[in-house]
C-alpha cells in the first residue's frame, strides 16, 4: 500500500525523515476504513487501473456525500 497511499520513513533512529509519494496523494479522496475510500467519479478509472495492475478485486458503489465530505474534497482542489 506504500505505492498507493505513500509512506513516511525514518533512518538512523529518526535522525533522517523521508516521504515516499503515493498514487492517491494527487487524487482528492476520503479514506473511511481500511480498504474503503471515497473519490470523485472522474477519478474512478485511474484508481481502478492502478489497482488492477495488482490483480486485486475491487467493488465500486455510488455514495451520496454529506456537505462535510464535499467540503473536505473541495479543499484538495483549491
């Protein structure tokens, strides 16, 4: 999942910090639970293509967002 979400790592007992960029860092989304994310309809194919390259089983559902969820996703666009 490092390639998907990104990862922070340290070396030399925390002396050096490094962030590895993840695929989802450029896509506005909201992670609900482990393995459950909400994203925009137009980003769906990009994410499914990425996950499909790992031979994963994916289920897609349409979800009606609350105004709070919409505000949080909008923050990523600005």
